């Protein structure tokens, strides 16, 4: 998560011409920029959460199989067993690094930002002569 915050700050500095004194950004542009960052963060979190959820349900199903075959007896607590005893069951051990695609790199982020500016017609700068993303 620290990596995402550093990237967010870096992206803002790179794409903020205000930092270089070239323009004063419009409120709409700032809101759109923050919305894109938020969407990226949410996508990353949901991706990682889905991997964790998959691991849980896989362990839960193994618990039910073992319980039905008489190999274990946990009563009706397969959910708790799957949550609190992760080593008791086989795990998929899914590498969630593929979720990092949602941490936008500068080039991709700039493209998305330009698409949103073109789609919405929002100006980046309060000075109407400086509408394009640098």
C-alpha cells in the first residue's frame, strides 16, 4: 500500500503542471484526477480481496469434504476452521502480484487521464489556453 501512495504522489507531481507554475488546475480536473486514483486503489484492493476469498472458500470446501468422509469432525464450524487454521488444508497459494496491474504506471495513467479529459471536455487549467495534459 505504501508503494501505491508513493506512485500516487509521483503521478500527481508528474502530471501537475501547477507544480512547475504553468497553470492553475481546475477543480473539475483535480476531482477527476482523484477519482481515477481512487478507482485504481479500489480495483487493487478488490483484486487482492478476491484472492483471499478464493483461498477461504477452497479451504471451506476441503473441510466439508473431509467432514463428509469422516476424516474430521468440526461440527458446523468449517467456516471458522477455514479462517483460523489455514495450514490445516491445502492452499492454492495464489500469487496475487498480478493485481499490481491496477497500480497504474505513468504512461497508462496519462492515457486514461487524457481519455477522460476528451470524453468529459474538462479543462485542466483555469487558463483556457492550457487545456491539454502535458
